[in-house]
């Protein structure tokens, strides 16, 4: 998950040349489930007690982006919700 404000910051970093010829993952600081996102945005999603087949599906490793100077400003979806940025 990445807030659009942080995506813009990542694009600016890329345009500066810091990411030339690299594949870089950018993401916020905390993963969030589809259920949590639905709850934050006022949706109603049915939950399940079934175990996840692959709980790491969709997670990305972001240390390269951090080493190149990327720092998210909106760290979590909960922060975005509190600051009315959803």
C-alpha cells in the first residue's frame, strides 16, 4: 500500500536520476489487509476464518528505495484516515 502523495515523491526521486536503471519497490511502512481497508473506507467486507494460503502475497521489500532516499510521509492507511487523506 502506498499513498498517492508518497507515489508522487517516488516519481520525483526517479526523475532526479536516483533510480536510473533500477527496479525499485516503494511502499508505506505498514501492510494492511483488504478487510482493514474496507473497514477504514466505510465498506463492509465479509471476513473468513480460513487460513491464508500465502500470507506474504503482495508484500514488497523496500530497503533499496530507502537506501536511495525514499521516505514515505503517509506511513499507514490509519494515518491517512486520521488526516482525512483517503
